[in-house]
C-alpha cells in the first residue's frame, strides 16, 4: 500500500516527505528484530520508491537545499546509508558539477561509503575526460584504502597535469610503503 501512495505524497511534500518515508524503510530492511519476510518487504518497497526522479530530487539538495539543517543532516546520513544503491548517480552528479564546493560535499559523502566504491571508481579512473579521472583519483585518496593504490598506479602517466596533481595528493593520503615509489615517480615529473 505504501508503494502506491508514497509517490503522490512525495510529489506534494518534496524532499522533506521523502526523508520521512525512505529512511524508515531502510531501517526496517536492516533491523535484525524483524523477520526475513518483513526485512525483504521493506527492502523491496525502498527499491521501488527509490526511482531516478527521487534520487535526483534528493541529490539536488546538495546543490541548493530547501531543507532545514536537521533535515539536511538526515539527508547526508541517509545518502551514505544507501551506499551502492545511490553511488552511481552521486558519481554522475559529481562529474557534471561545476561548483567545487558542491563537488566537495558530494565527495565527502562518497568517501564515507568505503571500499565498495572502488569498483565504480576504477571505471571512472580510465574515462576519456580529464576531470572525471581527477575526481576518481581524488576520491580514491579520500577513501584511504591501500587497495586503491593499484588503480592510481595505472594513472601515473596520465597526460593531464591536474590529474597527476590529484594523484600526488591521493598517494599521500593513502600513505604506506606502497605509495612511496609512485610518489617519487610523480615528484620527478
């Protein structure tokens, strides 16, 4: 029943209404106190309601928000909790965003999603557009995962200086012995 009435409610209430319903479903889908059928039903409802339109409505709030500070904080927490359900759209939005402040907000959210994001960033790292590659390299550094070094090493000879600068920052953020040799190569550039 919720799946039928929620879209109309979302149209009328906008982001605040979405932030009342979808986080509730996410919590229901993860609660161990609920039986498997209840968790599955909540997860299915969440997946059906989390349409492209709703995702971009929510993500648009990171650019210009009409939310209260408390609602905005709930949006951030919810976005991170959605993880890979929303990461591809978040990466797309970040790649198209011209405002560096908004990109930084989006980057911060993405970096909180952790290691599952590496597969998506690997794809981005070998894009033909320099700024997409730079964003991927910066995010890999923000994750601070040693597993990201293998992806970054493949970019050391990238022709764009802005990408190579992002690589220096990322190797430094990840740190460790495996970062030393690539950093030295980039320092001699």
